[in-house]
């Protein structure tokens, strides 16, 4: 790994740890590896995920910032932009290799994740069925999403 890349990752980790977006906490999964971050997000109050606590793994490729980070929800979530499997892969436009730009900051990525919890993007869904339900039968979507928060993301476990 290039020294510049390591330096940038450490700088961004410090920024995100000390000044994380509201309701988020960021730390390394393992102190010896700056490429794997654990992100804990409290479900935003104005969303169907309120009251939940979601754990994400943010993985930085060796050639970061020239390649985008990968985000995986480790807590199950009923969301059109998160794969409904054990990978919990998040679909976020700016994380696509063709849309990622090296000047992008990880703090901005975390902010976008939080905003997607408040307002999912069904037009860029990874789970088509959930996106359709979100658009066509919002009440059902809301009921299922809140049920999953209670079942999988309750902070009172």
C-alpha cells in the first residue's frame, strides 16, 4: 500500500471517528488494519428505522482512494438499497467503480448511507421487490421494515 494512501485513510478515520455524522460511531474492526472499519448507525428518528441500531462493515480496497470502499450491513435491514442476504451489500451510486472519484471522502459516504435510511432510493434498488413495495404499498413496506428493526436491530438486546 502506498504511504500516501495509508496516510489519507488514517486522516479520514480520525475525521470520521471524531466528527461522525449524527447517530454514527466509527472505529477500526482491528487496530492493526486501517482497511476495515466498523460503523454503528442509529436508525434516524425521522425514518422507519428509528430505534434500531445497525452495524456496517466499511472495507477499503488496497488501492483506495482510486477504487471505492465496499459497504456491508452486518445487521439485517429491510431496505430497497441493501441486499437481503448474508452479505448485506449496499447499493449506493457514488460507490460504483464508474462513479467513484478519488476526491470523495468517507465522511460523505457515511452521510449518504444515513440519508438513504431516511429516504431510500427505489430507482437504484438492489432489491426490486422491496423497491416495488416501497413505491406501491408503502404501509406494508413500513410495517415490515419496523418489524425487522425490532427483530434484528433492536439496541435493547
